[in-house]
C-alpha cells in the first residue's frame, strides 16, 4: 500500500512491470520488492526445501526469500533479489521453485512431510543401495529442492572486467562512509567510494533521523554532490565489494545495466580495485527472531519496514505489529504512526520500556505463534499481562543488528564477540591497511557513525603522509543502543533461522545432539548459512542456538569461515570478454589471410593458427589432400609457413660457450654460416626441446625452437643466464615475430628459389646445412638449407612485413612448377617417414638415450642435464626406446596412443612393452607408419609386436624397424648437383 | 625476381573511432632492440646520446619522440625511429616484431583500464612512462604519450586480438556513456 506523498521517490514517474504475468504499476526509484509491496503482493516465492510460502524479509542484498527470475531464453537471469532489483518500465519478473503456481505449489507436500525431512535426513535415509545415491536419489532431491534455473543456452549479453587504483577505498556510503570519503578526499587522497545501492546514503535513506538539522537523505545527497565535484574522487554506485585479497586488492561487482531495459552496455562489470588503504563502512544487518512460524509472508525485519515506509512510501501492511528486543521496535512504531499506519501492538521482550507514541505496548512480550497460510493474518502474543491473539498483516521483527564484518574475515581473520551489542565486531588488523568505521564495528548511533568515519579517515590520511582538513562532526542522534538477549522463543511450530535453506532451531539442536558440535560441522550438517545469502540473516542466531545446545558460550562456539564473494557474482562477469575470440589471444602468421582464402581448415598450435591442409577442388577427405601434398614435396616442391617456430637471436663474446652449456652437443665448433641440429636437456637429464641453430658470425647465433616450447626455452635461457652462468657475457632476444619464414621443400626447391632470389644459388654455394643472407627484390632475407621433410629443402625468411607478399609469390611459383602449398598434416607425414621427432616423442619423460641420441650428449664439456642423464636407470637397455613400426599386413591401421605387447600375451598393464606416439599413412610407402617407444627397442628391429588400442578397438601385428623409414642415408636432403 | 610488398601488422583493421576514442596504427620506423653487453651500459648510453641525442633509458621510461628510446625489459631497450649506430651491445632488428596501436581521446585511460592491471592514474603513470604488462591475455607494453594518449604494443602476430580487445573495451565504454543514471 502506497502512502500518498511519502518516500524519497514520491515524485517518481509511474513504471509498469509484471510479476508472474500480472501487470502492476510501480514508480521510478522503486525496487521490485517495494513495488510489489506497494501493490499488496506479499507472497513472492517458495522456500528451498519445504516449498513454504515466503514473502519479502529485508530491503537489501541480504534477502533470502524474495528471489525472482528476470529475462527469458538466453538472457534468463535467476535468483535476482527483488530487494535490490531496481524497477524499470517493462520489467517482467517470475517467481521460482513453484509448480504449477506460486499459490498452489504441488511440492508444498514436502512441508507436510517435514518431520521426516529434518537435517541429515538424506544421509540417513538414502544410504541403501549405495549405487542409488548418484543415479536415483540425488537427481530426485535436486529436482524437488532448488532455486531458480539457468536457461542452458549460451548467454549473449556482454560483461566486462576492469581495474581501478586509488589511495583510499571507502566501502559503503552511509553516514560513516560519506564522512570518511569526504575527509580523505579533502586531504588530497585519490578516493573510491563504492556502495551496493543505486543511491548513496545508507540507512540515512531509510530512517527519519536528521543530520545537521536537515533530513538525513538530503544531507547525504549534499555530501555526494560535494564528492562528485572533486577530481580525486570516484563514486561507484551499484557496486558491491565482494572480496578482500592480498596487497590491498578488492574484488567488486558493478551492476551496470540491471536497472534498465536491455541496452548495448555490459550487464555487469567485475572490478579489481587496488587500494593503498581501505575504510570499511559496510554498516550492519538486522537479524530476525526465531519464534514459531516466523517465516510467513508479511513478517519482515523492522529495519526493512522502515526502509519501505520512509524511502519508498510503502506501508507493508494495514495493521502492523512489531516484535523486538531493542529500541528499533519503538523507532519503527513511531515512524508508522507518524505516517498514519495503524500499529496494532509493539511486543518488546524487555520489561523496562515505555511506549514513545500512540500505540499499544506489550512488555516482557513474545510472539509465540502466527497464522495465515499465504500471508500473515494474526499472531499470538505472550506478555506480562497474559496471552492474546492480535490480527495483523505485517509483523516487523528485530533481534538486533550484526555488524557487516564479512570483508574483514576474507583473509582468514575471525571476528570478536562484543557483549554490549550481542554480536561480533571486526578484529583489528584482520586485513592489512583496512580500518573499520561506523556500524560495521558496532557504532550504531548516527552521530557515532559520522564521528567514527571522520576519525578513521583522519588516521588513514595521516599514514599516507597527507594532512587532514579539520571537519566538525555534523549534529545527529546519539542515543544509546539498548538490547537484551533473545535468540529463540519456545512454542509450537518451527522456529526458522535460515530462511533460504529452511533450517530451523530443531535442526541445529539435532546437529548438536548427533555430535556435529563444531560450528563448521553444524553448517554442513544442516546447510545453515549456505546458498546465495550465505546466512547473512541467520549466522549469529544459529550459532547462538548451537552454543546453547552445546552448553558453550557464543565466543567459544565461534563463527564459520567467511569467504568471498560477499554477495553472488555471476560467472559471466568473472569470465567477461573470454567468449569467442576473447577466449585466448590468436597468433596469426603473415600467411593467415592467404591460407584462409585457400579454404584451409586451421588447427591451433599453442596460440598459433596453422593450416591443417589445403583442399583442392574434388578432394573430399583431408587424407586425399594430405597425400597429394606429401607427393608434391617428394616429387616437385612444396611451400609451408614455418614462422611459428621460436627464433632466438643470441649475441655476445660468450655466445658460443653459452650454447655449449645449454645444448648437449657442441656449437662452439660450428663454422660461420652453417647450421647444426641441437638437443637441449632439462636439469633432470630428460630432453627439453630440439631445433637447429645457425651461426651468423663469430659471436652471433640464431636458435630455433619448436613452436610449442618457444616460451619455455626463452625462460630457460633467462634462468641459465641469470642464475647459473652470470659469468658469461651473452644476450638473447626473441625474433620469432620479426621474421616470416617459409619452408621450400622438394627436388625443385632450388629452382623455385632461383625464381625469387636476386642472385641464383647452387649446390656449391648452398650445401646442406648452409645459411646466410640473401636478397629478395632488394630486401635482405635469410636462407637456411635445412630439411624437416628429408627432401632437398630450404627455409627462407624475410622481415614479417613482407611475409604475406613472399608467401603468395612462393605459392604461385610452386604451383607453376607442379607443386604447391602444404599444411600440418603433410608436414607430419613427411617427418614421420623420415623418423624426425616432435614433442609427441620428446614428451618430457624421455632421455637422449631413449631417442637414440645418447651419443649426442658430449662428454667433452659440461652441459645442463649431462650429469643427471648419466644416472643409473636412465641408460639401461631395458628402457623403452624409439623405434618405427610397420603393419605386417600392409592394409592394417596403426593408431597413436596404442600400447605394445608381445604377440600372444594378454593386453594388460603388466605385459605392457611400450606405446605408439605418432602415426601416419605414408603415401610414399603405401601403408601406415608409426613411431613409438618399445622396451629395449633398439635391439629388436625385425621382431613383431602386437599393437593394441583398447580405446578404439584396434589390434594390429607390427614389425619393429629403424625409426627412419625413408631415405635412411639422407641423400635427398644432401643433394649437391647444380642442375 | 620477386617484388615484395610490405604490410603493416594492423592492415585492414585500423583506424577506428569509437565514441570519444580513436585507435590508429603506429609506424615506429626502424626499431632496434638494444641489450648492452656486460659493463657496457654507460658506453652504450654515451654512444647513443652522441649519435641520436637520446641515451639508454631507465626501467619503465621512454625518452624522446622521434627518435626515441623505450625500455622494454631487463637490460633491454628499443631504439625507435632511427638507424641504430654500432654499439657494444646486442642489436637486433625489431622493426617488424611489434603491432603498435595508439589510443587517443577522452576516456582512453578508462578503455585501457578494462585490459591492463597496471595503475594508469596520471599521477602515477606519467607522460614518458612505459610498462611491460598484460593487455587482456597478452603480454605487451603500454606507454603514455599524453593526457589521454597511449601507445599499446604486443607481438605482431597478435595484432588482430589486440584490435579486437581494444575495440570491445571501447565499445563497452561508449555504450556505458549512453546510460542514464
């Protein structure tokens, strides 16, 4: 019910919205909860487990009950708190966890069965048969209990991540936060003031107190305006600080467009804010009282009733009753009476209190029962004068206030019990460089909060070396907070503690009775404090009940662990920008566009995109294309972009000595303008990477690495240079990106190169493993006569700006000569035919000995991994060694990942003889080939072994052979003719 | 004989103007990575100063406009916009190694704050300051050129991703600007 002329948004324009399909009218500035209450909608949801009718409990982000779903299809957004969702024209909200309708929910039958569904019920009841838990019981339970559902469709909305930095982060913009921000800003600090509400002011927006002789809300608006005018202040509304992390870093969730109909802007932004200092002014949360059937729609916290009344001009009931153990009862009654709302009674659990206005008061009072299935109708009150029923449609309750200590506990701190306010307060120093002020540390009067905010900021700016400007504390109410303990009220019916997880007093007592006495165990046993609200309303009351049940005090009982996030953060916000092309950087070669133009499917090699094969018209399978490309290289000439290989420029007086130290073989003896294959070991003696290194001058080398290990090798060189051999004067830099490099491979490779090089080359000037500068159209490039295909081949490189151009010309020339471009599939076949290894073979568990390169580990010098590679166990013949495999029946398949067994032996682990690492179909030889590791393989060439692939159901008898299948003498690569 | 045509890393991707910010590709000219050998930093600096007017730079600094010298890692700097003289240092051609994008206009810092964790406040990250950092998921460099002017550089092969990330961030900022309070 709206009260004419009342509320901070009294002048707001009408806004149309719907709830469960019914159209209602709210007004600008409302939350969904305020607008629903204004329309007398009290029933808004069904509870998690028992499907009990539930209404709006609070007016903030701690709301456990009023969760709704907004949006449809991909944009469906569940578990939105109606108490923080701002109203906008056309907003359509749906209730959750009810079928067929909110008023007639079939699953409410759970509530009748509640005596059988107490805490721990699942664990005791569904134990047998064991296999039923996962397949039968759990799915049924999960379907019956639940909150909102996600759509299951990919969310197309935009989300954002961002970083911010400041000197002082003020968390919460109530009276303490506003003063803290103002003082810090006036001292010259860079200030971020963040508040989860759409409007700053905190409780000043919900109360009728005055500050400096003015309405509290007006005063707050003034301070906000002053802050907004300052260059060194950033105001962040709708922003919840969700976590406190190391070194002054805070997580924060900004709800950017939740308050509007769909726009192009991001829905949410996940911030990481780095602050030199922080001031926590997060206020306090009111706790309910556990009395019988305290969960009916219409029963809400007293602070929420005042918020709806004073901020939004909404009376949550026509005849309101109030039940409290503190002075909030009277504050609420006075506000309601002043607004013309009937107060049917104030039930105060204390004895020595008097009414502050025209309303009935029941001292020593307790609410011992409530009635009304879908909404509160009456309550039963026991008081010093007897027992009576009171008709009421709204009961405001207050069991006291809990300081919002959550963030102070995110680095494993525990709060401290304060007997004066019967709650926990933050422990000093729990978060480095964080100061707590105002209600968040138990200072509950408005004046106290203003004063505390000022004091906190003064102390903080002082530590930053800034001078605080003198500020007078604005005048405001300074009455003391008076409270008496009241944790639960005896009576018939369940006394709910955790409204979101349907946990009541008896559940906690049952946990204690069954020896789940630790608060952490009690939480897991009962589920108290879990789910979206994380027990913001219930934690303190629940552990008070547990303390009572276990005969301990509350401080000894302690709290559960507060973990981030303080309020729910959507996964979409944390992963913002990582959809589609944003998932990972894409590294494109200079031939990327030309490759796409030729219709080549791309495969990802690390972050690089490389062509798999280049389909020609009429080819229907990848294998057809691959076979053609292999034939091209073997018979004419092929082009392949190999720019992705790591290239490291190494220079310095000690460059040669450095290479001798990092490679197991020797590079100091390499002649200038020659290339040598090198093998690099890890410190543990296993193979790290391989590649070729060219000597371009006395003190100048260019090392190549595999595509996959480029970063790892660079890191390794840095480590060796800085930590192991700082004595060596050597420098290195990645030049991977500087050069576009192309393999030109095949019998006609030299002919092709001579069509693009400014000066012809021949077999004498460029023998196998020669390298040097060349000129292409006047551009200085580099030419390396190296071969990964076994053919007479070169790699030619030019500065990357010319890469695309050179690639197109090489391809055109190759095609004119009957060759063409080839992709990764053909490259792989070519190298397997030649027995060249890749990281499929040097996978991290093999030694140089295993791959047949044992003699490459030079014993004339030391190198990384040398000593470790000689350890016992690494040189035994029984080790699995690199060999080749051919199918005995040439038509049979070989598969990578298959394991090897002696023919006739059971294909089980104990009989395992080795495994297959690489396979291909060789069009050159007309059958499948494989590389792999076989126990004592080097001595078993010519034997047969059984290859068994359990995964694919393949079993093939293979002949073991030398890993080089094609041109074992390397005559093709070494071709020297000048013709 | 071939005739080679040069392409820039961001060819076909830039320039773009999104709301108040513009993105454009930077041609830094000849770029040489210089890493002085042991004990040669002063000699390198002196030689550079006499040859191009700018010496070797301190970490996180970029000195000069054209030519300029930009710190780019431990003991390394990029000499940009000029042929590098002979130096007692490793000198490597990096003219083609980087994709460099300039972002100008009101809110340029806010756009970058979507992508980089470093503190870009004008009081902390001043004109002539440079940093090796993360840009989205990429490692790269950011240099402040002016009040609302920055240069962002990543590996050349990541040019398309850099433009994608910058455009996405700028579009988000532009869409935010259109929101009512």
